C-alpha cells in the first residue's frame, strides 16, 4: 500500500478544516485535507456570528468572503431579531461590550464552504475530495490514516499531527471510541430554502429572525434571509413534539401555520426545495485531544443551533489549535489540554449556559424583558455576536452564576 509522509492531516474540508489548514499552511507546513464529499454540498448553520470574521482574518480568508459576498447572495447581517406571542425585540451586534467586528453575513453554506476551501487551496492546502477515511491508528509516534479514493484504491497518510474537522460525521470519536452522551435532550430540526416573497416592509433582512412557537416555548423557528430573495426556514423541537405520521414538509408547514407572524411573513413563499431533517445532533466527547491529534468544531461537541454558535466554535477551535501545533512541531513542550481544550471549552460552556437557559425559558424572559439595562444588554449582545471567549465580559467569566441572577431579576 502506498504511503505518504506529510506534516498535518485534516479530516473534513468544512469551515474548521479550511481555517486550520490555511493557518498551518501559511506557517510553512504541508497540509492534506481528506473530504468525503464533493463541494459545493448543502449544509445548515447559515447565519454566521461577527466573531467569525476575526477568525477568517487570522486565516487570511476574510477578503475572499468580502469579494464574493454579493455574487453568492450572502446577506449582510448586523444582529438577531426575536418574536414571541406578538412581541418583537432585537439585538444590534454593533452595540456590544466586546471589541471586534459587529457585522457578518448570512450565507448559503454550500457556496460559503466551497469558497473557504478554495481559499485554503490557494494558500497551499492539498484538499482531496471524494475520499473516505477507513481507519486511523494513533498508537504509534505519528498518526496513520488509511484512505480509499474514488477509484477504490487504498493508500496511507503518515502525519505528524491529525485534526478531525469532520463535523457531524465525527470520524475520530467514532473510530477511537471517544463519544459520550450529550446532556441535552434529543431534538430534531426540519428545514429548507424557500423563495420567501416577503412583502412586509418592517421585516429586517439584515437580521436572523428567531420565533418562539406560541403554544410550546421550547419549540422555535429560524428564518434566515439571503440577498437574492430566498431564505432558510427551519423549526426545532424535541422529536416527540412532532407528528411522526407526517412528512418532513408537512411537519414544517404545519408548525409555520400555527405561528401567526411566520404564517403572515411566508404566505406567498414558493417552496422549491425538499424539506430535510436532522435528528439527535447534540453530541459530546470524553476528550478533545490525544496523542498527536485533536478534534475541531462539531467533531468534538455540538450544542444546539439556537444561537448559531456552531460555525463560530468550529472556527475558534481552528484558531486556537494552529499556533499550539506550530509550537509543538517546533520542538516546544506544550500542554494541549491546558492550551487548547480548556480555553475552547470556556467559550463552549458560556454558549451552553445560554442554550440551556433558552429552553428553560429564563433567557427568553431576559430577551423580552421590557426594562433592559443598557450595559447588561451590550454584554449579552456580545455573547450573541459570538464573543463567548471574552473573559472581560462578566457574563462570560462567570456565565452560569451571573446569568442566574439576571434571570431572577427579569422574572
């Protein structure tokens, strides 16, 4: 079997793989990315957070996004709007506590992911599409991947370091038995793209709209507009809350019909794509690092789509790990747990506090509280904008304790 020796192997060419690959390639390493699918390919997670733009800049991938945003129908985004039982509110991400970008884009992930992958290729990353990782051996001094290409031929990659950026495929957790149950209930989403034909002049296309179901406050919808007049629409709830006898399209349309603001907004929508479903997506692992390997983004832990944190966590994981790998390969002694896993989990845990509070109802009380303190509002806006690693923000540094106090005040 043919064997290749490289510096870095990455499984998956999504955002975390592209960002990590570009950063490491620019540091002078040979990087090979193994991607099972061909790009472009459909994916959800379309509403980016402003913090993403800082990570893209670090990887040298921000300019390609700005250059192609218009022709790929990426929608300028400056905040998040919320609706519950006839009440509307919103957060403007430009009015936030943390330094950094206050705007970003709502993107069609098929085009966005291909754009980042192409940018990584331009930086020197070798991306191999249509190839499958059959086995991974991390017992030796260097990780070894056994791969089957599109012709059915097998070969091996011997790498100095291995990154799993495979997203929901979770290649290393599956092959190395690293998975552990998430502490979130099993939820299911139903989603599609529509030609929205929204005529309401009060609808702000520069913001994602999150709507709470009028009868069930733990069921919610996303409505993500794009600049070409289309939009991503989806509903999320526990699997048991949906009628399994209905088709995915019937479930989504029924839920929209039960929700007055969305029913009105989408009354003229043209449904031109099939409705997809994703179930049981929340996941966790026993560890994010091991001997010469690390897990990035969704391959490690995925929380919930409610605050669009998935892509931000993915890019942050790539941003943190790249300089640590660099120092490791230069012969320095590094502690991957202390220098990668712990810092990454601080932000993930902050997001987790907010996600749990959303479903408990406490965060909904905070969002719709009519007498919000401006300084606190800016701190909350920062976290919603993705700045969950800014420990100067009290709601990041002590998220669970401080947020409980805030919820109590609002209730």
